[in-house]
C-alpha cells in the first residue's frame, strides 16, 4: 500500500510541478504532496484519532478532497491553488472539532495532541498556499515584463 501511495503522490508532484514557472510554485507543490503523503500514511499506519480503525479518521479524507477539488477548479493556476490550500487548511483544522462534536470523547491529553497535530498540518497547507500566492504574484510580474 505504501508503494502505491508513494507512486501516486510522486506522479501528482510531477504533474503539478511541471506547470511551474517559479521556484515558489515547485516548493509549494512539494509541501502539498509531502503533507498529503504524511496525512495518508499516518492515518493508514496508526490513525490520528484513536487507532487506525477509528471511523473518525475518515474525516481526513474530506480535507484531502477539498484540496483535490480546489486544485481541479483552479486548473493548477497558482492563485487558485492558494485558495484551494487555504480551504484545505480550514478543513484540516476543523476535523478534530467535528469528530469531537460527533463522538463526544473525554477531554484529555490525547485530544489536545490531536488538535496540535491538526494545527501543524493546517500550517503546512497555509505555508503551501502562501507560496502558491507568491508564485502567482511573481508570475503576473513576469507577464508584465514580457508584455
């Protein structure tokens, strides 16, 4: 399973990075793919909420779907990708709170660690979105210089 995930995400990176005009776009694509890989791998291996068998972990697919649909709608254009990744960050950050509202766990250190972990992942999506936005701004400056 790990090999399939690595292959798919490696091909996804090549597809996205091939559209790059700037280094910021390539780095943003790399962070996006790496965060996706870590999210899928971690969830399949141990699960972020409880064990890997906990149905609450399926909520993470929603965050990835938000990013995937956003990337399709953006047609991999940098400013659209930035918006898609900011939406993904919001979806990622919301996962533990949605899970808590549905399953009502006892508030303990484990719940706090899940919130911290989601905040870190949301931060990765925000950094990637910021880099895509920067790539879009650099691309528009390049277009103005050529014209």
